[in-house]
C-alpha cells in the first residue's frame, strides 16, 4: 500500500463532531472556523533522520530553518499567514546540546522572519536517530482560503518558480551527481534551505483569481495529481514550459542527464502550484508583473479527462505515471 492510499484508508470515520470543521484530512492544512470572518489553518510534518535529512550533510542551523520552512509552506499553500509553531524532538543519547541549540537557532531564524511564535512542544529520548515533528497554526480570511479541489476544465496551471533544483541538490549531497563548486553550492542550498512562498500565497489568495493551490513538496506530477484527484479532473502539461533554473540546466549539460526528470518528479521545491480560470489569467499574471513577489510560469491546463498528459518537445503527447516522493512504495 502506498503512502497516499494508506492515508485514504484511515480517513473515513475520523470526524466525530462537525462543529467549526471546514476541512480535515486531505489538504495541506486542516481548516477550522469560522471565527467571525477568519479561519484557523493547522498542519503538521515529521522529519526523520536518514529519511528526510542526513546529519553531517546539513548544518544543524540549516536543518532547523528547513524544518520550519516546510511546515510554513503548508500555510502558504492555503493562502494563509502563520501565527504559532510547536516543535517536538526525539533525541538520540549521543546528541550534543550545542547541536540542539544550533537547531533551535535555525528554527527561530525562520520563525522570526515570518512573524511566527514558537509556543512549545515536547522532547523524548530516541534509540535510533533524531526525529523532528512540527505543528504550525495560521489564519486566513475565510472566503480567501484555497484548497486542492476547485480546479475546472480549461483552467491554466501556474507555478511560482523553477523546479528541480532541490532534487539536484539532494543528488549532489548523496554523491550521485557532481558539479563545479558554484553550481553545487547553489543547488545544495535549494535542498537544504527552502524558502516558503508565504507572500506569494497570500497575494494569490487575496486576488481571488485562482481556483486551487498546493505546494510542490512531493514533485510536480505527484502534487498536480493531488489537485486532479481532489477536483475530479485531468491535466495537460507542456514539457517546454516547465521552468528550469540556469543552474540546473548547466548541471544537466555537464552531467549529460535530463533535467526535466528532476523537475517533474524530484520534489521539495516548495513552490506553489496554482490553477486559474481562463478568464482570470490576464489579471492573475498582472499581479506578478516585474517579478514581485515572484515570477509565475504557465505550464499547462486542466482537462476534463483523467490523469496527466505531457506534450514532449517533439509534439507527441505522453500519458505520465504520476510519480514523486512516496514513503511507502507501491508494488
């Protein structure tokens, strides 16, 4: 059973009271409320040593930044503003206090940057490695929240930045690829120090031009698949429109590999994937003119069928196997 099939298998019967419950399992955040005109957004993520990070391959302060950033990205994906964060640690006995202080320094840096309080958590001993669990709470205007469902046939598909750098950085960290020092530094940074697109998420939600949104954590194909499944639609992507950074293209030339494989399925880019009705695209693109708060790229459209197809550079359509990071590999 794959990771997402397992989640679906336990989803039924989890709600015992509908009071103030807008969205439970199945999106980037749970949504509760309304409280006057606001709703609360709550999300939690787990980072496990040798699954999500390798000690010795990332500075503890950067690990703290990343642990906070990936959770804040869930708030961004709903168009919200983060408020409070709780962190729990399972700590191996040989861990030095100076390491933990550095880890917390990174978490505090990320939270300070986005006005988010650290309100508590828990600590425990761990026999087998460091585990970091973070729960983040945010808020949003009730009628501005964006969910995974909502995409309709004819909607255009946008992403807020280039894709594949984080996956390339991970391969460099693991020694599976090599690159000149400046390229390696930039790509490793993309993996170790992701930036949550909170400002872009708020701008998109407040514009009311979009129909659905998710962050790219598991990979473009996987996360677009979540939107398609939740919305009951399909998608058509144009390979030539998938945005790649100059760093990734340079590394691909040097290493003689296809960078689009990393862009489509690599994951951990933490950009925002957004669907926008056709009649809103001009206004949507206008709010990002000049690259502020970021650039957006149109890479396809929502279709009325099922599944995801991609138009290759030679014009041939190919049905894609939806792939991305999955903790429990399907047979």
